[in-house]
C-alpha cells in the first residue's frame, strides 16, 4: 500500500480511482467478489472492507 488515498473516504477513493460506477454495479448485482476486488484496488484492508460490505447489504 502506498498511501495514495490517505485521508480520503471510501467514496472519495472510488471516485478518484474511477471505480465508483463499477463498485455500484457490483453492489447492484450482489457480486461480493467484484466488490471486494474493487475495494482492495483503492487500498482498503480486509478489516475495512467487511463493514462496508455489511453496510451495502452484501454480507
């Protein structure tokens, strides 16, 4: 991890990376694996990802 997104929210990370629409689509399609992959691309850890997946109803 290179701290490229340090100090940014999840939504900001998704927007900056250009992955917002892709993430939204993965949630809409209930594609947990795609959502996890996208969240890892914006430098989130497993510890951060699980609560997000819960919040969006994927787990």
